[in-house]
C-alpha cells in the first residue's frame, strides 16, 4: 500500500538495432518505446524499410546518423557485427515472413535477437529458427508481450503455488473488431499485410492474435495443449485468411479449454481475456484492465488483487514500477519483456547464467504458436477434426 | 427518463395450481413469487410432493385449505378439472423426468400448463409432449425465464430491426461454480436430482443450464442451430452427468457460435452471458447485471442501454415496472413469463387470439433444448463430431 | 453457494388498504407489487385519488369491488374500521403533504400505517405524527425502502460487528438526472408535485432523495448526524425547490461525512451510493447494482460480497429469496420492508413483541429526515453555516 | 479503430538534470521514466540528495559520470550553466519546501524547470516563484501529471466545444488509503516528509492530492474556483497535517462543486475521480481506469469513449501512442507532460512561440494549488466558513 518506486538501475545501455518499423508502422514504435522505458537500451542503428529511401527517412526521424541507417538488413548485420560499437541486439519488427531470414543473419553473427510474434509465417521456417536459436551463442527473445503484464505473472505464480488447485478449465479469448469491414481493400497497410498469407502466414486472426491467447494460456497455467479442434471462418468477403476462430482445446493432464480469436466482433477493441479454473479456485484477467486480477478461492468471496497492491506477490512486484492505483499499461508490459531481455543479455555478456527469475518467451514458445496456427488450419479443413499440436 | 410506473391491471386472478415445489425446493418458490408479482394469479391448489404427508405440510405452509392439497398429481388433475372454481392453470416444478407425465394429465383436461425447463428428461418424451401440447386446447408455456428479461427483449428487437446487421457470431456462456465439489454426495437435494440421469436426463450442465444458454441465443437472434460439436466432461469424480460442456455451434444461414456451460468454474455464481456480433454492430448482455445492454454500432462508441432508460424500446418497456436506475432482477424477469402467460390465457379464455406482442417459450422451444442435450451427448461420445440438431 | 430457495410461509394475508396511488402514479404501483411479492398482503380497499371518479376507475383497474373503493380517505378510515373484515393496514402513497392527515385518521382507529417517505412536508407535522405514532396501538412503518436491500443489511451487520473498526468517514450520494430540464413545466405529474413546496415540502432533491441518503447512512453506520452545512441550489430556472444539495456532515462521536443529492446530474438514473470507512476497513455499495457489497479489510485485497453468496451473513440472508447470481432488485428490497412490517403486524396482532431481528424504519426515522430537510434549508439560507440536526 | 502507431520523432535529445530523486524516492523514478518514454530527453546530470554521498551513489546507479553528479543543487546550477553541453532543463523532485529555492537557482540561469507539485510549501514562496517564472526566459512546467491523460484532454475538449452545455456541477474526489495508519511513525520516508508541515506545507491530503483534484477540475472545465468551505480532519492520532478534507466549492459563473481528498479511506488506492455535469450532458472519468471516459448526452444512452477509439478527438489523439484497447497508464500520462514540455522547450530554443495545442500546467496553476491549501486551512480553522480563493 505504500508509495514507493522501483529503482531504475541502468549501467551502460545495450546498443539496439531495429529491422522494420519505419514510418506508419505500428509495432516498431511500440518496440522503441518499450526499449526506452527502463533505460536499458539505446537505439543506434536500423534498417527500417526494404526501400532504402524510406529507411533513411525513418532513421533520420529517429535521430540516427546516416551511417547507421541501412537499406538492407543483411548489410546491416554484416557491418554492425564488425563495428567496435556495433549493436548488441536487434529488434525485428517486420511482417512475419521476414522474421526468419532476418533473425538468421543476426543470430549467426552472435547478435541477440528480440523478435516480434508470431515467430514465422510458416512451420518449416519456425523449426529452422528454433534450431538456429538453440545453436547460437546469442539469445532469442520473442515478444509475446502479454506475458510481461505484472498480473499475468501474479496469476502464473499463484497457479504454480497451487492456489486454485488442479486446473480443469482454461477459457481464453481474444476478440477485436478492427477488421469487421474489408479494411485491407482500402490500402490500409496494417490490414494489408496481416491478411496476406504470403506475408502473414496461413492464419489470420489465429496467427495475429490467437497465438497470443494460446501463449498466455500456456504461460499462466504451465500446461501444454495436446490437441485442438478448430472451426475457422472468413466472414469478410474476399479476405484470404481467417478472421474468426472457434477452437476447442485439450491439455496434457486432462484440462480442457476454449479459445476464441476474432477480428470481426464489433465492440471489442483488444479484448484479450484469460480465465482459469481449478478444483480449489478461479482466476480471471482482462488485458484492457490489466492492473486487476480476480481471484476466487472456492467458497470465499471474490477478491480483486491489484498490481503492487495487497495480495500481490513477488513475481508481479518485479514487473511493477509504480504504486497500486497508478495504472501501468500495454507499453509497460511490453517494456517488461525488454527488461527481462536486458537482464538476460547482460548476464550472458558477463559470462553468467541467466537468473532464474528472469522469464521471457523463447523461440520454442514461438514454434508452438506457429504449430498452433498450422494445426488450426488443418483441423478446420477437416471439419474441425481433433488435431494434435505436435512440435 | 421520467419516473412513472406501469399500471398493474388485474381483473379476476387466474386460479393456479402447482405440482412439485414443496418444502426445501428451489424453483417452486420462485414460480410462486413470479406468479404473484403482477397480481395475475392466485395459488389455490397443489400436489407439492409425491409424499402425501409432505405435500399436505407444504400446502398448509402456503395457506391452502386441506381439500385443495393433493398427494397425487393425477388425482389433482381429475378433481380440479371437475371443480366449478378449479384451477385454470398448473405450474409444474418437479424434477425433469416428471414434466411429461404431469403435463399430460393436465393438458388432456384442458388445464393450461406452465412448466419448468428443460421440457423433459428424454427426447421421446419431449416429442410426445410437443404433440400433446399442439393438439390440446390448453396452452403450454415453458419457463425459459431468461427470455423474460427486458434487456433480452430489447436485444431481440434491435436485432430484428437490423441494428447490428447480418449476424456472424453468437457467443453464449453459462458458467456456475456450485458443483465444483461433489455436493450430491452430501445429500443436498438440489444437487442430488440434478446429477441423477434418471431424474434429470442424460445431460448435467448441458440440460440444467446449457439449454437456457441455447434458448437465449436462439430467442435473441432468431437463428436456429443446425449442428454442433460438443466436448463434455465430468470433472468431479463419481458424478454421473457432465459438469462442463464446450460446444461449437453452426447456425442456419452461416453464423457461428460457441456455447460453454459449466458448474465447476469457481467465481461464477450464475454467469449467463450472451454476446452477438453482426456486420454492423455488437450486443452484450450479462444475466447478473440484467438491467444493462451494451450496444456498439460499428465505428461508434459503445453505448450502455438501460432498462426503461434512454434508447430502450417498446419490447423492453412492456416488460418493465419501474423507472431506469431502479433495478429489476431475476424474479421480475421470471414474472414477465407468467404475465405473458396470463395475457395468453386470458385471450384464449375470451376466445380471442393471443396478441402478437405476447411472447413466451413453447413446447417446441423445449424440444429444441432436449434435442440439444441429446445432440451434445451423442457428439461428445463420437469425440466431438459434428452432429445435427434435428427435431 | 447452494441453490436453495427461501420458504414463503403465508398464513392469512393481511388485509391492506391504500390511499393514493391511482392511475399514472409511480410509487403506488411499487407499493402494491412490494406487498404482493411475499404473499403477506391482499389489497382489499383504497382511496386512490382525491377525485372520486378517478379513485373509482383506479380501484376497478385493480379488481376491487365498488364498495371498497373510496373517494375520501376519512370516509375510508371510518368505514374500514367498522367492517368485520376491514383493512388491517393502510399504505399511504400520496404526495408528502397528505401523509400526516391521512396517517392520523387511520392510526387513531388502530389501523397500522405503512407510509411512503418523507414522513411529512413540514417539521411540525412530522413532530405531531411521531407523537401520534408513539401513542397509537397501531404500528407505523416508513418505507425508506433502501434499508430493505440485503447487502445494506449486510453492511449494517458488518459494521455492528466491528469489521471496519471505528468509523471515520461516511460518503453518501444520490444523484439523478430526470429533472435536468424543467419537466414540471410540461405538466408531468411526478415532476409537478415533487417541485411544489406546498405538496412536497421546502426541500426538493433534499426531501425526495436526500432523505433516503441520510437515512441509509445512519441505518448502516448506527451513527447520528449532529450538524450539517448545506449549500442548496436550484439550477433550473423557475423551479421552486432545490434540485441540488451539497452537504457536509458531522456525526456524533467524531465521524465526518459528505452528502450529495441532485436531480440535475445527466448520466445518473438513480445512483444512490454509500461508502463508509473505518480505521480497519471500508465498505462500498451502489443501489443500481444492489447485489454487490465491496469490502476492503485494511491491508488486504478488496472483496466482492454477493447477496446470498460466500461471506454474506444472517442479516442479509433473511432478506434474500434466491441464490447468489440470481439478482434481486428494487422491488424485492421494497418488499422486504413490507415483509418486515407483516412480521411486526402479525406479532402485535398476536399480542407478542416484535421479534428482535425484524427491522424497519419508524416515524422517528422519518422525523430525522424532515429535520434534515429543514436544517439543510436553514443552513443554506445562512450561507451554509453549521446547523444542528435537532429533533 | 485502426491499428496505427504514433510516430516518435526525436531530434537531439534535451539534456536533463535532476534535483532530488535519489535511492528510495518515489517520484524521481517516475520523472525519469516519463522523460524517457518518448525519447525527448537524456538525463545527464543530477543532485539526487542533499547528502553528497547518497547523491553520488544514486547518480552512479543511473550510469552518470562522476563529474555530473552533484552534492549541492546550487553548485549544480552554477556549473551546468557554464558547461558547453550543460543541461537544458532540470527536473525538481524534492520535498515541497525545496521547490522554490531550487527552481530559483536554475531559472535565474536560464535553465528550464520541470517541477513536481505542489508548487511550494508556502503561499509566499509560491508567489515569489510565479514572479520569477514570469520574468525568466526559461520555461517553468509543473507536473500536475493527471492533466496529461488523453481522456482528460478529451473531456476538456468536449466541454470547450459545449458538448455538455453550461456547467452546473463539478464533483472531484481523490481518496487514498495508504495513511490509514500512522505510517510516518514507522520511519517510512514517503509518509514522513508528506506529513511534516515544514517540508510538505500546512496541508496534508489537501496539498498532496487535493491540489491534483482541484487542478484537474479547473483544467477540464476551464472554470475557476472563487470560494470554498473546508472541513479538514486529522483522524490518525499524532499526525500533524490533515488526512481528510471535505470541501464545498463555488466556481466563477455559478457552478458548484464538492472536493473530497482523503488518505484514510481503506479500499481506495489512488482513486482520483472527476465528474462534471452541464445542462446538456455529463462526463465521468476515473484515474484508475484512465482509458475510459463516460459521456452522457442528456436524454441519450451513456457512451463509453475510449482512448484513440471511436468518438475520441484530436486533443486526446495527440496524447496517445497505441491503438484503442491497448491501455496506456499513469506513466504515459506523466510522459505527456514531459513531451509537451519538450515541444515548448524546442520552440523557445528555436526562437519560436510555443504552439497553441501544446498545453502544460504552469507556475500560475501551481500558485492556485498552494492558495487552495492555504484557503482550506484557513476555512477549516473558522469552522468551514466560506473563504475566497484569492491569488
């Protein structure tokens, strides 16, 4: 309940490069803010667009010197690897199909990679990237940013501590409404690449947001989905990927679940929601009001646990900056992934193991996401037949 | 916004009998209160228990004279049909397996039946009851009480008026938590019969609450479920019926849906919720906060329509008693079904057609519910294979 | 958490008369529904309007025989007192200025009075009525209906049990918006008499709703307001009574408070809200969502106590009819006052004392309300000077 | 509804110094994060503590070189003013009584000041500081951070556009619970200085949070408080300043209001709330859920306007970084003040006027806050007599 801040200890900032994220991009700016919030990074280089001209303009907007702005990511990887004060890490914020080729260039040169999700646009690429990441000395961090929310860490900790008992049910949903109409036909860039299978992958809502919901469900519960039955739809005429997915889930160990992702549900801005029920209690969390976690111990009144408030534990406290009642949001959750990554990068740079309490999504988590999209598409083609989520 | 009440016009009360609903019952008392709220009924007779002793005691509690308290529903039907001031209508509030035999005795004697849901415990009984109801001069009203909520009527009217466009998605859920532990093993009566297939039917959560969710979805949207894929579970050891159901829905005309019913989700008291999304907007309603309807016209801010408040229409107004901000609840919603039934009974008694705006669930609606349970059980046995909801 | 109903034990219904409450009235219909819900009363007579014609028409609407419909309340009192099966009790639902003269006629003839609030339109009348009530064999029940809400009883019980410690702060507010514009100028009846000092009293919002807020604050906390400082306003031009009141409160024992009543606050339908803070915890309750009580024990997470749910106690349980998650509302809360009154009337009729757990607002409570309005008006005239709430 | 980010254009970062904000401080870390979020500042120097040792340690934590870490703010001002790449601006985050002396040293050397609130601990200091700020070439920005919230800007814009008509009522409240017990007696640093009149000023809750509520009320409505009547309390024994304030407000032009600040209201973490009602509509906003603004146009359903969502305008859009449904919070709101300050500093540095749409709280706003505390204390001493808020 006390008003006390978190110390923001910096040391030498990690030198960060960026691939993608030029003018008019969405997620690039988010990564940049996330990298700045805790002061662990400094953006020093980038290939912000595949068009050299646009990359240059974007880099200058960001105050970078011309010789650190690249029109080509391979060139960037090569040169930065040679520079004395070259980048320590690169943020990849391109459309999905470029994640693998870009990551490869940097990983193989020992540059840490912080990559947006989903991992790749195809399953083979995902498998290759996992291998690459595992064999590289550099770290690979996937920004399944919702795992950075303090109350998600709180829920995970409570479940690990047995506070809701043995898990029976996992209800995950992620409805949005921004693609209710054929926005991609209007030339809107964010809609265009997200609905283009060549750039985004075979999944639409499944890949763009369903992967988040799945990842969150597994992250919080510690359970793995074994099989799924998916009914995918494309409600908007002419759209080339799913814009709605209804999915039944079966977890290893016997828990069951539902997952709903949609981009055509008017009134839902970004309504990711996770509910987990065990034989001793239940937990509920909503992304749009992320500072709250509802906890019901069976047979007792529902409790509202707040970030940094009474009842919040160590795992959430590590991820918080300000006292309860001072809401943190999406960008702080995202920044938490960057800050975990910084801790890992610094440990590795110092030749030390990554501390146990530092947690971030990995290439393997990303592979699960891509396999999820693949399984959804295959299940749906076979009339929602049960399909194993094999990795 | 004005403070004005609804006139409560009575005329001669309808003479009501009751079968079931003795001491310690739940739904019998609810029906009695519902029948009293608008003053259209007077309880004058009953067979409150299959044990004559208990029936007598219960009837006396209710102030009935001994000669109108019966130990046997057949005897009651016979005698009341002969009495000059015998009952006009009977409320059937027994466990499910008795609905059909009881209804038969009264319907065939021209006594109107107001029957609790689900219609019957078996599909054959349901089909027989529909035939009987269709061939009887008496009316058959099924208390799918949630259709009596004013804001449910509001949602139905708005959808019929095209306010959310063509429907794409129907998300229905009905989680509870009261059977998280094996309450039936403690001798608790309500749990015991509800988990006994012989008395309740083959479905557990599907029959007890899933039917409500399905009925509401169809009532509000005007769409029919064509097929479903159901994954039923019994999480509590030793329980003989499902206590959780995950169901995918396909509606005639192309809309898709999900239905979740559960009695093992801690933190959910009676959390029936319906969300409907069309290509022009969305609607959301929660039973536990029934005076609110969320409406999002695509591209505009979300609006909170309140019972009798600004933006609420005629269909909801008919079902309201007090001004906005004065919450009506479960019992008033239930009473609305009784009041619709009274209007229908009075019309029929006067030899007139039931007015167009009088709406209540019928035996046919009940048959759909029983067929739903049947289809869920069959689908689940075939590993959630798609199963037609054939009637 | 179990699904069990409350037994509705009746016995011989109490014969009820009504004064006021004719066609187009608001609160008369509410009283009638409230009297029916638990089956303790039967409406058998009434003087529904001061116009004989209108009284007759209203009585017939309600199914009463002509010889029990009166055009004059004095005639009604006289005749009903003489009838063998005359009324046991009368509900007074006239404009405020008639409460005293009507109550007098019935009280002095030993007929119990259930009277709407505020007690009277003037302080002298209120004092006279208290004396009369105290000296009468008949009971006087004031329908400060909000005290009938189960979670209000819950809050009162928790405070009495010391669960929030010594009370420091009481924040009461009751904003509405229905008089934002000069509705009384349109001929709207409810607005007309409520803004007419001759019929309503010197207070506008203070009398109509401020008295409810004050009564609730005192009922829940058990504390008495000693002095107040009130800043009253009439924002709508031409209005003759206050439509907004800002009041500072000082309670005996040192607690402090604020009370805000308003009828010109757009977006507030009937937003009565009470918050009480002690040195060990806090409680919050909102009339528009009456089944919830927020409880924060100091240093612990906030808890949501629900009607009949986990954590709800005996005082709330007595006032509940249906399981948690099945919302009860305004009419049930109102009915609880009628049911408490029935218990008291039956006890008195049987020559027994009123049971300890039967609680209802009295004439004395009503006097406090009228004194509150009087003190507000006097304080406001002296520029919000502190004014004792002397009784 | 589209997913598009805000461009984060930087240019040369503004060189920032800090006075106060050493280890264990709260607001210093907040200022540092706020300064980083949009990339407009780089922290290059500081006097983080009045103890040279602690200042050094804190500065090193933050990665500063020793020669830019000072043990004394005067020395810092002198040296930084002389350095070629000395600081452009200084953030003052000391206890209140130091704001004036520190600001003076920097302002008189032409270094821009970004100062925490309240402006000063005494009214004479506040008046001196305003004069100083007005006569200085450097800018003075006061971090009444809540004015940086996008939906506060939205509310302000809507009111200026007349969307709720002529304002009648302003209900402001700011309850907290962290000082319910005598935390200052435990040695907790944040509690200690905030309850010490010498460091904090004559007001407790009034100064610490009441000033925020007042500032927000005036900022959003554009109205000035003319007079107030305040009832201050100190509920915790031994505390030397108020921990609760009940205040009546009168605005120029006839609007009325209430302001409640409290630090002893269990269950309230940081529950700043503003409600404004006019003759055409109402607005409601809660700091703990800052991405939502409730808007009720009179006679229409309540609408939920969300940050960057449908219905949000230009003023809020300027202050947003991410799409609707991706919550921004306290730190982003705080960062918005820093970003407005950056725009102003850059304009002034370029010899240009500050753009019209750049808005931040000034020394004059701060003077109003200090005068508010002074008036509250004086009013309360005279038994809540009306006291002019004279400046």
